[in-house]
């Protein structure tokens, strides 16, 4: 028997996709600290947002390579979620 996907699951996925696409645009603009946090999915959320948690300006702490890695991992997660939700 196929399970029914809750309507709000689709909303959360749409919001995640929007955040991911926004992060990609920020990455292209060189705003690496802003594309790393993707809310609380990352242990780097606080230092990517708050200078007192980062002991400095967050925008100067994160490099392109870190942002690329996070975007790649989040992209994989978004693709997995899309497949998972479309099967249910």
C-alpha cells in the first residue's frame, strides 16, 4: 500500500529548494558565509551568522572551498528528498 505524502512535506521541500537555489546565487556572488549555514543543518550556523560566535566578521572566515563542499552536500540531500517524496 502506498503511503500518502503529507502536504506540509511538499512545503518543506519547496522551501529547502528555494534556500538551496538562493545559496547558489550567494556563492556566485562570493558571499560564502551566507551559503554555508542553510539554517540549522550545519554546525557552522552560528559562526556563519554571528560575529561573537565567529570571533570575527563571518564574511571573512569562510572560503570558497568550504562553501562549495556545503552546496554539493546540500544539493545531494535535495536530490534525494525529491526522489523520495516523488515515490511516495
